[in-house]
């Protein structure tokens, strides 16, 4: 089956968006299941996902299920999702050349104040957002062999674009705590964020995320649950044997991480968000017991900004300002994660109950 039809390379971004959105509507008419709508509350906003049939639902909705809600007549953001294979509908041919690709697949000349465009050839996905209509489109060539990381953190680009324009900052970080407040765990991949966050599932602490979350600053820094997924390298799951039966990707490739959809198995551990009382920089040094000690705002900025900024498209300057404001607003600490897993949540709970957060 041919997946592309021709499209003039000289059309503007708005015209391309309308053509792709029109193709989504065509696909819905051709698909036996038709249009399927689901609604969620994420970061305090209402999201409507409009699926063309059911092919993509199990690859996108599970990690958002914690925010599932009833039908809303006026959602804040609507995203239309479809794939060509299951709908037997050709995609509009991309009117750009490879040389026009910028950071992480941004398309030169197809990004402006109204339209955001991102094509990722390795994933075969197209992400579009019309800010003026609060309308997004997500397309994939097919719904087969969807990578685990797309299921664990779906619609990342579209949600970042829209949330950034609406007072929510996409953060590459984990968050755990209680209704009264919690901590943001920050650092590059492999620093121990996920291990620390997942260790808290066996404690009195609640879980907001282990890799990504949303953050707002007004009136105080606040973390919001974005995805309810938990991801770890497979060799690390031996430290959390109780999670093994819950693995979402039962037959992963060697490069995959294990994915657990917590809403399906441990919903009581999830929390929609809390006030951020501190940022923690995890370090894995091989000691038995965990410990926490004070560090500088500059160290926190160096840990959070690069890992977050690298993964974002658009609004990078605004993102950097928000991250800078965050680390200036709350104290920063190093968390030396011990091999005694239970000592990690103990140290975090002790910090949250201490006078250090008032100093």
C-alpha cells in the first residue's frame, strides 16, 4: 500500500496542517470503528483524544489513564490520532526536504507562531499542533511494533508545545511525595531518578512520575503527574521483583526498558501532584545506606537544564527561564542512593519532615 500522496512543496504550514487534519477525517469515515473519543485531565487541563479506530489506543492511552474523566463539551486541547495502515488511508506527502530538518525533527519553514511541526523518521511519526485552534494531530505509519518509550511517554512533543504556552513546563525529572508536598528528582539519564522514584512505591510516599512530569511556578512551584508509567532497565527489575508480573512489554528487544503502567496495577500509589519543596540530585555510589546533603542551586540547574532542554523543541528560552526560577525557589540536595533500596524513601521522607526545607 502506498502511504503518501503528492503535496506541493510550496504550501504554508497552515495549509499542510489542514490537509493532514482532513486526511484524518477521511480515515475516520473509512474505518469500521469510526471515531473513538477519550477524555483526560492532565496538569489541570482537559484533554480530548480523538482516535481513528482503536489501533493506537493501547499504545497511547495507558500512560494517561490516571487522568481519565467523563466527556467534556469544551476540552482545552484536542489531539487527533491515526495511522495509515489500519485505516488504509494514505498520508499527505511531506512537502519538505531532509535538509530542512532541524533539532529533533523540527521542520524549517513549517514552524511559526500558529503551527508546530515535527517529523521523526526513525519513529515514522508526525506531530502537528495548531495553537490558534488548540488542535493537534498525531500520525504514525502503522500501529505495529510501537516502541515502548512512545507508550510510556506518549504525545510528548504536542503536550510540551501546548502546555508550555499555558503555564506548564515539561520537566525531565521524577517526582515523589505526599499531598503536603514532595521532591523533584533531577539529572541526566542513568543518574538514578527512576530507581529512586520506583523505590518509593513500597513506602508511604506517592508517585507523580519517574522520567517526566509537568511543573508550574505560580504561585509556588508545583509538580503534576503527566504519565503514570514506570520504566527501568530490565536488569534493574531484579531489585523490584514485585513489579515483574506487571510488565507491559512482555517480549522486549535487548534495547528496551521494562514498562509498567501503574494505573492498572498500583493506582493507590499515584497522586495528581503536589507543591515542590526541594530538588534532589540522585547519585549512585555503591554505598549500602542512602544519604541526603545540601548542594547549590547552580548544581541543580546544571543537572536539570541540559537533560530537559535537549529533549524539547520550541520555547527553549522560556523553558530555561522557568527551570532557573525553580531551582532558585526551592532548596537543592544530593541524594546518594544506597544499595539498600528501602533506605531511599526513608531518607526522602525524613527530608520532607525536617527543618532543612525551611532554611
